[in-house]
C-alpha cells in the first residue's frame, strides 16, 4: 500500500464507485496526497530507459 490508489474488489466496484468519487471531490487534501504518492511511483527517465533497452538489443 503506497497510498497512491483506492483499492476496491471488482464485484464491489459498481456499488462503491459513486461514494469513492464523491469523497474525493469533497476532500482536496486526500487528492493532493494521492498526487504526491503517484508522483513518487513515476519513472521520470522511462523513455530513456526504453530507448537504451531497444538500442542494446539491436547491437
């Protein structure tokens, strides 16, 4: 649990999505925490890494 998402079982998603969205819309601080945690999970050099792997595999 990195705090970057809200987990919900597939079978419960349809009934819970409205409540989840409503809570997020009314809680700006929670959204800001999600933004920070999501940014931490990002890979800023992802494109460069992909190019390096492709270049290496081409010889």
